[in-house]
């Protein structure tokens, strides 16, 4: 049976969907802190080197893989070589693991959009978030103490799942593309308003000085370079099958290089915009409380759900409006990324099992939603933190590393990919693209080894629980790997024949 492929309605729709996938929650709360912690303005040096030596080259490679072999990640790898189908499933399963907890964080943002009306979080924003909202167990409790379900969290997560499910049911053109065309312009507009307000507040200049004043001595710290490559991989959606799947929906003569460069630099620009707005607001909070900016900066979740409500409380006016704008932007950014994390699984199930889109969406969203319930408990934030750390710190890096090894080193198909992307693109890539990708495994392998060594030598397991690290951290990656081989062994229910020689005319 020949499976009917999805297709984008326009190139602009694809670019907006790709940019929406890249722009997520991490761009708004993760990137500003990473810049601050790793040398301020000096961090831009390793960031752009990472973007040019790994981020953009691998992004274009994933575009080429999906576009040339016209299938989901497992099918594209299968058509590349029957021995590498499992890697496609591994990347798809990474997306599944991520989306199962990612939806919970979007649910938090949705709740906080509501809490913004009248600043319902009160003055003690930390206690409200961890105790009142998350119903989180105290720090003294064991890692495995899940506690009770937080109903405000679960209700918000259910609403987000319902919206996402409705979008996914409609397909690439009518669902994902239309959602991106609505959500992305609104997201940019909302963040622009937040940023303009942030930089015009009293004390904003001090926050921006802290963010961008370069500390060039940090460039000799290997961890800074690890952070740069990690941020680029995290923000460009590299290594978890999304871009392979999205590119397979393009028309056969669609330009790839232009689209990839637009998506990559739009993502970077959005990150800079978010960093400027947030650190301007942090400077205001520091000035209001009579302390230094360094004392009000918090990492990740704390920055968004503890510190920013404090900033909104201190605003001289329109507190509720700016709360809705900020947390609403988190919801929109999260939604565009969530649907991009689900689509690789939907496409893979349809290709492998020959089932309808509706059935694939039902199974995938249903199982992922059930897993999300675990993260909606009082101990859910502990589990979420460990899974997020190992998936993003190791999973995406390993997925991208194996991808380049498979194409450049083992199957030796990099030249074939190079010919194809240049044939369909206005901007032709020189031989440098092949050379960069050929040596990229050495860079990524070194990063993975150094990161793993740091994890082992830390003395205490991440999350404070060896069992938690083994089950939720390494266990989730190991399970994804094992299931990848299991799924490879299953029989294809659709026609996966592919005329490889069709690409030869590109070289003529």
C-alpha cells in the first residue's frame, strides 16, 4: 500500500512551521540565562561558531535527508540504508519523551496567563509556584515521593493537549501550517511589546550591561563551548527528527538552503530579542529592590515562574496586561514546538503501519498525555528536571552525532546529499559544507565525552537520586534506543520502494 504523503501549502508555511519548531520555551527563559552564565557578550563568539560549524550544517543535512528520501525519519534512514532505520526511531522517540513533559510546562504558562489577571500569585511568588500551584513535596522528601496530583496543573495540561490534538488532527497544511501562520506573528508581536517595555523601565540599562558585558576569559573554559553547542542544538530542533519530517512535506523542487538559513537566523534573532527584554526587566527589578542584578537572576523555570511574576508585581502600571503578554508568549512558543515534536511520530507510525493520520494522532497523543499525568504530581518537577537534563544534554547530541556518522562516515552519502541540496537551492553550498560535516562527529564526540565525564565526576547523581537518574535519565534514553531496534524489526505495512537512481540526473 502506498501511503499518501502530507504536503505544505506554501514555502512560507514551511518556514513559519520550521521557525515555530525552533522557537520554543527555551528561547525565552533558557537562552538569556545561558548567555549570562557563560561570559555575557563574549558568549556570542562560541555561539556563532557553534551555529556555523554544527547548527546550520546539520540543519541543512536534515532538510536534505527528508526532502530527498520523501519520508518520516525512520523511512528516510531506511531508504538511506536498511541498517540505520533504528536511528530514525530513536530520534522519533526522543521527541515523544520531550513532548510528554513539555506539555506540562506549557500548561504552567497557561495557568500563569490566568493568574496574571490581578496578579493572583501574590507577593511570595516562590511559595505560590512550588507549594500552592505545583503542590510540590518539600525538599526533604525522597525523590520517589510523587505526592498528590496538582489539579490546576492537570486541568491546564488537559486544555493544552486538547488544542494540540485538534491542530494535529488537521494535518500539515490545514493544521500545523495554519497554526504557525497565526501563532508566530502573534508571538513576535507579544514579545516585541514585552521587550520594548523591558528596556524602557528604570534600571534596564544595568540589566543589559550585566547580560552583554563580555568576559573574554570565559572563552578558555571548555564548559562554555559545551553550553554554546548545546544551546544551538536545543534551539534549532536538531537531532529529534522534526526537520527531516517537515522537509519531506516540501515539493520536490523546493529551495532548501534559503529556507534553512532563514529559519536558523530567525531563531537566533528571537533569542536575542527575548534576552534583551528579560534582562532589561531584571535590571528594573534589581533597581526596585535595591540589589544587584546578579542577585535576582534565576535559572530556567525559576526565571519564568518565580522571578518574572516579581517583576510584574513591581511594574508601575498595566501589571496584568504584561503578565498575560509574557506568559501568553510562552504558551504560543510552546504550542508551535509541541506540534513539531508530535509530527515525527505521527509520520513514522503512518509510514510503518499504514494507518490513517487520525489513528496515528489518537495513539500518539493519547499515550503522551497519559505520561504527562506523572509530571502533574507533586513530585513531577523532580522527574521532569532529570528527564529534561538527560534528553537535552545527551539524547539530542547523540542523535545528531549518529546521524552525521551514518551519512558521512558509514554510508558515505554526503556527496549525494551535497549534489541534491545544490540542485534544488538558489544558494549553492561549497565543498566546505561536506568537510565541516565530515569532521563534525569529532567535535560532537568530544563534547559528549567531556559532558559525560563531568556528570560522572560530579560525585552526586543529577537530581540527587541514583535510582532516579538511572530510571528517568539514562533509562529513558536506553529505552528509546532498545525500542528503536524493536521497531526496525517490525514489517513495513506500506510500500517503501524508492528509486535511488533518480538522484543521478542532479549531477549531470
